């Protein structure tokens, strides 16, 4: 009787939307279903998905018609999604989830938190951050050991046939296993690397194929930050680690709001009871995604993993009240209530959710990255140089396979507390003598910076750009900061304000900057050149080779370049002759 009432209501909805009665001819139902699949190619979320993944509009889509099997026929039935390897880490062990007495959409829709495939696998607590059970759903291995063994053999066979990590949907109908579909699985960058490298080791693919399997955009995901293990943090809840990395931001409950605020440069975390395909644009705009329900194969998990967004799902301790704009979290100590705009941190590597912003540390790409990049180096014909302004940047670039430093922006070396004060003193100087006095304090600092970078590069080429930005960018704009600087430099605040106003550029991209600064104040470029070549000599003295190039920025006239080249080469020559070295 309940089912008949639901069907009657749905028939009325259909008639109201289409102006026609719902068709009773099964052939007509099938025809309209296939047509609906074809029409979906031009739907809003399909267009958004194609735009995100570079899929051509001209491809079109297909409709697959297949017989039904039923996972909701009792205790000996069920449904699930399984991966032939872990799509988050690449670990060579089957991973997945299942629900007893359920149909397939129950797993991917995220409306119930499923059980694991294997005995002993931990999951989130249904009531808070303290437990390690998945509630009442046992593992497939415990509930149906024969089906578990058969599924494992199927996953292995499919992976060897397709030579790739597989994402498999299955149903158990009254004790019999049915495989509904298989496809190459979406995976994190970490998993893509490991799977590609290990499939080569297993003889399933060659090195060229492995390189092509790891899309260049995935390299960005390898640099996602991780939670600082030493940072103080307040754990709110624990869910499933659906997509790795750590992200902090302000809570938003609506995908459109995430797009609006994320597009404005704000860091936001999209919080939902569960996500649907209508949320895809908001997930893309957010720094991270957090859901109350769902598992590792739910919509939120799969989409976030493919986008490289940090994601935690199946966090049963959450109560999402979108109408009030509140997030309530049940803990052993009581209930924590967070409003929209409050900040949280989600750790997609562990599944933890923390209060506020938790500091992060840089991730390490690992041995599989090094192996793959070694294969890339054997294939590639193009050199890759990095941007780096510190020795730490340079070291990181070398770890990631850079051939050199293509741009070292010297202005970034001036922003330390002591340095910026000396720089401001130089800018506020009333004559050349005062400017040189301030530069004498800056020069040894830059020399140490250059020496550390050149040592890190060990003879690889380094291109250093002389001071480029307009000088007003080094001066404060707030009254309190202006007064503090005036006190430090023993000048009047009015003088600082007047100097800043006089240097401010109407068009800072084309104004008094770059080589024009060097022509007006040649002592700046002289000091930088002495620091650079003094550092080169120090490094050569230590037996480390040096390849150094100097960039004179924003030259628009041949005469600008001629004068400043003469200045730089002359100053460098003096330093090299004094130290008894030569450099091209």
C-alpha cells in the first residue's frame, strides 16, 4: 500500500512536469530512458564536468542497457563497489565497501555508511571521534566469505586484463555474485604514481605507458600540504579519509556560495550531509569537502579524489543544519556547534576534522615519484627550470627534478624584519651617501642568501633578476605602521608618508621600476652585483661549481640595456679580479 501511494505521487509529478501520463508500455519506457541519457550530455553538471576534465563537446555519450539483479532481496543479498587496489594510496590490496540487503545507489549516494570488504578494517565512529567501528555493518569477508573470495579473484582477473586499477560495481543476489561494470578507477596523484610504477614491475605495462598514465596535472596534487604533526589541534570528529592532503577554511553549506567566495580568493570548506552531482562546481571552488554520510566510493569521495580536493566523508558525528547554517558535532564531552563562517581543518589523509586553522607542512613526493621522473628524464627533450628565491626553494626544485633556476626574484629577499627596515632606510634616504650606507647593511645579507642558493644548485644554472618592483611597494600604507617605521628610522611620520605618496605609481606595471630604477639609483644594482659575485667566489672557494646569469628587468630601450650591462659587468669584474676568479 505504501509503495502504491508513492507510485501514485510520482505519476502526478511526472504528469505535471511533462503534460502527459507516465507511459505503461515497457518499450516506450526504455526508449525514453535511453533518450534521457543522451539528453544528459547537455545538462549543466555534465558541461561543468567536461570543462574541468578537458573532454571535447563533440564526443557525445552512450546508453548501456542491461538486465537488473537485486541486492535487496534479504540477508543473503547486498551490493557494493570495489577497487582492485587502494585508489587513495595505490597499495596493491583490494579495497571497497558494501551494504547488505541494499541496491547499488545506496552505496554511491552516500545515504548510508557501508561496511568494508575485509575483516578487521577500521572505519569512523558513528557517534564521534573516539571509536573505530562502522556501526552494525560487518565486513563482506565476515558476512559472506565465499563471495569475498570470489570477488577477490574477479578483481585480480579484471586488473590483469585491463592492465590498470579497476573500479568495479557488484551485486550479490541471494548468494550469487554478479559483476555489473568495471572501469579504470579515478585515483589520487600518489596512487597514480604507485600503480603506474608497480604495474611496470609486475610486467603489465612498459615505462612509456607508465609515464602516459600519470597526467601532468597530477604532479600538483603531490605537493598538497599535510597536517603539522607537532601543531596543537582540537579534534572534533573522525570520518573516512577519502582524498588526501589537509585544507583549512570557513564553513559553507551551499555549492553556489562556495563558488562565489572561493572565486573571490577565500578559503572555504564545503560541508554537506552528502554531495550530489549538482554540487560539483562548489566542490571545485572549495579547498576541501566534508560530508556526514557516504563511504570511500560515494559521490563526494570519488569526485573530490579526481579533482585533487581534500575530502573527508562518512563523518557520522556531524549534524548538518543547512537551514540554520549550523554544524553540530556530537562528542563525548557534549555537543559543539559551529556556524557558517567558522573555520575548520579537514585532513583527507587520516579522516580527522579539527577546530580552526591547523598549521600544515609540505608533503614529500616519495620514491615512486623519483622512479617515474627518472623514466621521464630518459624520454624528454625539454629542459625544466624553476622559480626559486631561497636555498630551500632551490633544494626543493632539485628534489623535484629541475635542471636549474630560471628566475630568482631578488626583491623577495628584502622582506625579513631587519632587511625591510634597511631597505626602507635606503628608499627614504635624502642623497646617495645615505643610500649607500643603508645598502652596506643589506649587501652581506643578500650575499649569504646567494651563496646558500648557489651551493644548493651545485653548478646548475641560476638566473638572478636584479631589483624589479617600484619602490613604493616596500613602504607601508597604514598609519600605525608608518609611525612605527618613522620611530625606528628617527624620521617624522609625515616624511615617510610624503615619500610613499611621491613614489606611488599610477600604473605600477609600466612605471618607474625595473631597469629604470637601476639607472636612477645605480648604487642599488651595484650592491646587488657585488653580493651576487661575492657569493659566487665564496662558493667557488669551497670547491662548488657556479653557473650564474644576471637578468636586467623590463628594458624597453637599447640604451637602458647598454648602460646597465656595462654597470653590472664592470662591477662583477672588479669583484672577480679582487678574488682571483673568472666567470663567463
